[in-house]
C-alpha cells in the first residue's frame, strides 16, 4: 500500500506509536463506540442481542480480567488484557476513532497507514509533523504517542521504508 504512493523529495516520513496500547484502551468509551456503530440504524437486535445485552457481554469479556503477581490477585480496572480475544477488536475500534478525530482537528498527513497502534504518515514539513503529534496526544487522555521521523528511511511495521 505504501509503495503505491509517490514520495517527493520534500516529504517527511514519520511513524507514531501508542505507548502500551492494550492496557490503555478506555473500555467503557470503546464499548460505547461499538454500540453506537452497531445500533446506528436504530436496529433493536444484533445477532439476537439488544443494546443492553451486547453492552453486558462486551463488558463481561473486557472487564473480568484477573491476574496474579507475587502470589497476589488483581483485577484490571481499565484497558484490555494482552492476549485477550477481544483486545484486537477494542484496539482497532478505538484507534479508528482516534485517527478520525485527530484528522478532524486539522493538519492531516498526506499519506496515513495504520496497523494496530503503529501509524505511518508523510507530511510536507516538520512543523506539520509537530502539530499532528501534538493533536494526537490531545485527542484522548488515556493514550500517549511516541514518534520517529526521517526524510530518507524509517522503520515501521517490522520493515525499513526507504524513499529511494
């Protein structure tokens, strides 16, 4: 997908990564995003479940995580457990919402590609990267991003991207 785009000599590549994405997913917020999407058409049932039943099921699968550390048991209060079957869905729904909302703020990248919590973008100036990075970190208080930028090469998605 990235190879399909022309990168001019003035384009600056940048990658953004969410720090600890799974444990920082806001569960209640993301469950509401899912419910609003599923029941957007005012449908009363989704695979036999009404809105309340689906909320209960999503909360049960995301909020009943117990872990053991130093022979003590803990309940995870927010975020989703890494390795949980629902973790990728919750991360994807939340990250889609986040990227959509940061693009509404302004200073959108020319190219944007995302895989889970890694986002590759191109901009025509370093200042636009700075503004986009600032906006990314403003959209939701649960998540914070790190970044890496370059005009020539950048590592992302387990690959090295070279403009040449």
